C-alpha cells in the first residue's frame, strides 16, 4: 500500500447534488477523514462560512477502506441564498492524516476545477428552469466521444469573467439530469477492470468474503482478482450451463442477443470494491495516476488484441475526465439507475427475479451494485429518504462486506422503495424508479414486468396535483419507436424477452393503462416534458392524447447515449422501416392503433432524408418557454455541433 503522501487528497468530486436556497448537498471521495470548510460568496450578497467537523451531523463520513472515505455533506444554511444570482464557493478540507497542512482548497487538490479566468467554482439557483441538460448510457470504452465533455464545453461558452463571473442565465442549465447507466457494471473493458483491481489495492478497499456463494468462486476477493479467469472469462465462475441455465442467462445471456445490445458480461463486476472503484474511475481524473493498465498475464492472443484496442479508447476517455469533474462542480446533478448500473435486464420479469435473487452469487452481485449506487448516486438525490437508519446501516455494512450483517443490509436495500424523488424546480422535476417498483405479470413469468406497479402509478398521480407543468424522468421512453416495440413484442410472444431488452411502457397492459390514465386525469398538468434514455439513440416525439376533452401537451425527449451508440447500419434500416411501415396513411399503422394518441415526430436537422432517430453520442439540451414547455430541443455533440430537432407536423400519425 502506498504512502499517504502519494495519494491525492480528493479522489473524486466535489459533485453538486440537490441544491436549494436553504440547503446544499455535496458529494466527495477522499483519501482520509477530513473536516470541511465551505465559503459561499453570492454576487452582491452577504458571504456565509461553515466549518464542519467530520463528526457533525451535516457531514456523513463513510469509510470503505484504508484510503477510501466518502463525505456526504447535507448542509442547512443559516440564511437563504438568493435565486438567479451566481454563487461562488470555496470548498476546503483539513485532512486527518495531514493536519499540519491546514485548510486546503481546490487550488491544491483540483487546480483545473474552474473555468478559464475564474478563481472559484460556482453555481446558480434558478427561480425558473430556462434550460437543462440530460442524457444516459455512458460506456467508457465505446469508441464515440463523451457527451459529458460536450456538456462542459457548453458551460464554458456561457461563462465569462469581467471583473467577476458573468453567465448567460437564459442558457445556463438549471440541472444536469442523468437518467441511467452512469456505469456499465456488466460491460467492463479489460483495461478498466485491471485499473479497478490496482486501485482497490492502492486504496486498501476492504476485503470482501465470498465464501458460500458458488463453488467455483474463490473464498476471498483478492483471490478472485488474481484468478486466471478474472479477465474476459468471468462466466466460468457461474454453475455449468447444464446445471443452471437460467442463472447463466440472467448474468451472461446478453452475449446471445443478436439485435439490440452489444456483446458483454465477460468482465462483469462482482465485488463491492470493484463497483466502488469503477465509480471513481469514470468520474475523476485524480485516481488514474495510481493505476496500472498493463496487459495482465494469461490472456489469449485474441484477448490481448481486444485488450489493447480497448486501452486506446480508454486513453481518450481519461483525457476528458478533468472536464467531467469541472462540469459536476458547477451544476446540480440528478441521477437515477437503469439496468447497466446493476446488471443487464435487471428485474426484467418474474422469472428473472426468481432466478437472480434465489441464488447467493447473483444476489450478492446485485446487492453490491445497489449498495454502490446508494453511496455514489442515490443518497444525493434525496438525502432525507436514507435517514432513520438506512445510511447508518450502510456506514457499518461497507466495513464488513461479505458477512452476515452485510447480507442483512442488502436484504433491506432489496425492499427499499424510496429511490424515486422530487426536486422543487419550476417546473418541478419528478424522477421515477422504473426498476424496483415493477408490476410483475401474473399470466406468465417470462412476460415483461410493467415498469411501474399500481401503487407507484397512484403515488405519481398524487404528486402531480396542482402543477401546471412538470419535468418527468423515465429511464425508458414512455412513448417509443413503434417498429422496435413491435419486434420486442414479437420476440416476447416467442418466449425470448431477454434477446431484445423487452422493457417498454406499453408491454404491460396494467402499466400502460395506468400511465395513460395519469396523462388523461382531469387534474393532471397541462405540460409534460418526459426525459428518457436507455435505447442508445436519440429522438423527440410530440404527443397529443385525445378523448372526451383535449389532453395535456406531451414532449417525449430521449437522449441516449452520453457515450454509446446503436449499431449504425441496423438503426438505419429500423428507422426507415418504421417510417415506411407506420406512415400516417399506412394500413399497418391504422390496423395497429392502440391508445388514441397523435404522435408528431421531430427530425434531427442535418441527418439524411427519412431519418427521425439520431445515432450520435452527446448530451441533450432542452430550452424552455415561459410556460414550462420546450422551446427548442437539441443534442450537443462532442465535436462541437448542435443538432436541433424540428417538428414535422405533416408526418403526424394516430396510434
């Protein structure tokens, strides 16, 4: 283990999470427990200073290893911060392992945290959402550019210093919404897994016991990392295909998918330490100087070739991480999980759940992923949901991974129902949990579960009362591409839902009726902006519901992926077929009408004739009018281009 002095003080962060005029939430990962000093400097207003001991209630200190500690800062303010005013801040730390150094701010541990000509990072508390950024699906070793870098470039264009910080408030996003797949735990590059293992050793992340999970799995995590099959062959740790085909398909069935997803899973993350280390490596440049990505021993010639090609792509990914860290330090970041944050097809149907949660090995993997999600993502969305013992239980559990008490904590997480959340923006941001509150099919275990159960739909309806407009985050699009949903339905009918990720809102009659009834309710908001991801391509539909009275205005906006794309040739064919088969005057479109909806597509400007789906990594930008509806919808690409989606009224169809 290295000397403390060779480790960066801040391993990752700071990440701004939920920000309010009276309360601020920050996330950091540090090498040692630390006291915190936060200075708030609103332009033209009174400064505020807070010195927080690591033992105070406002600082949740969670230690996951000798040199891995998390500071979850939930700070009520002495006086409210003003809205629509730039607030500079200085975050300083006094490290427990180096108290003689005194207070150290970002100029010591993150000198690249500020934009050009700025001395301090800052944020804006918007009284009304004029714009926001959103996206999902960020796979580090995908050969495309990084949409988070594009988001940082966007901020850099709209901030300037002339005797102080000046921003374009009309263009400055109110939030960055990340709607799933912030990591790909089931699709890890060989060099990334190698970096994870060396980082675990450098930080002394706590050893996990693996005894009793499966006969082929080593008894300790360190033995797993050194095993000859730990790179590109992790499926060998599962029971043989003949003995437990269902379990094999749950974790590694993705390699058999011929249509929708890439080959993956041979490097599936397993231990809690692996999940924790990956979050650090996808969010921060600071830890990459600590790791080794040299080719490990024992790879075949084919595996070595793949490893070296992935290494080249990851080098570009790492080069952009300082910009990602800067982005996270200037915008409140809202997050929600999707399947790849845990494992592909997570909770797809009742058969999947009974298989995955019924075996100790897959149950542990899912639990480790969920624990890491809570610590790195979930807590900052809604800190109060984890009070009353959940956070305290995790604080203890992460110190003893693999023990009975740790497994008891995982059991608690499996039953946890407060992952969804609501931010008081204007319009308000409502983020749905479409993964753990599912409506299981009673007809057959292989049929897809509904993305929300009846109770969750009812909760959503209650939360919408009294609102004129709302920003609704659903990881999967509520209104998707009809041809692709038809293919999903066909393969589900054939008993093959795992082959095509058959997870879409209209797949389950109860959920479909429930969400459409929400939109049709007489007290529903007039304007719904639905922000989605998941599918690895981007599109926009304007949706109008018809019934006894005119329904609300609905915009289905999908931005995917941040760093991932659909197979280009296949998407080109599907896009053209969808437009031809389901054209407004197509008999097939009339024969398959389902819900009394008028769907108006938007064309991404600059794409080929007939294209309505954009296959390009980037970040979504939505700019709003004074009534809380989208004024302009576009995708920002890493190469600096901005692709605008333009409404095509003449191509509207009834569905």
